[in-house]
């Protein structure tokens, strides 16, 4: 018996079903669970660092495209190391040799971008428009 079946059985036996239905909706979650580690502070001078792993090279490339676009728009760069499906990002404001609010804003952008790319990486190329995922619809 799988976990969903055990959960449904527990709910059915634990709550009265006077209305003829369960008190909760037991629908499956279609979105993947995305574990996101915290950014680490390392080094001297200090910098923020985090490693991301992707399921495919195209998803990794989509992620990098958004990061490079952000860097161009904000004029604030990072150190990016790429190896296969793994991307390691390090952030530090080089002009003052420390972590600044610009680095913290960039790290938040990176986390949100990672979530978006992982959630929508199953869509064909071109479905991520203007930096926002747009799922395809079957209106036939």
C-alpha cells in the first residue's frame, strides 16, 4: 500500500463522512519538490556561495541565460563555475571586498530563477518568455 492510499484510508476512518465526501481534497501535487539549500558565507574576504544541480543541460543553460541577463541589467557580476549539470555561484562586491545588499538581492534572484527553471524545465524551449514561465495550453 502506498503512502497516498494509507493517507486516504486514515482520513476515511478518522472523520465522519456525513456529507458523503472526505473533509479534504486529496489531489496529487503536480509540481516537483525543490530542495533549496542556504547560501554559505565563506572565505576571506567573505563571499556568498551556493551550488545548484539540474536534471538536464538545457535547464542549466536556461538558468544561466537568466543570470547573465540579470548581471547585464544590474551591472553586478558573479563568479560562476559550470561542470556538467552543476553550477556553483559565488557573490561578492569586488569594489569593497565584502558581501553587500547587491549580493543579497542577486542571491534572492538566483533562488527564484532556479525554482522557476526547475518547475518549468519540462516545457519545450521557447516557453519561458520575458523571464516568466508560460505553460502551453491544449485548446483544441
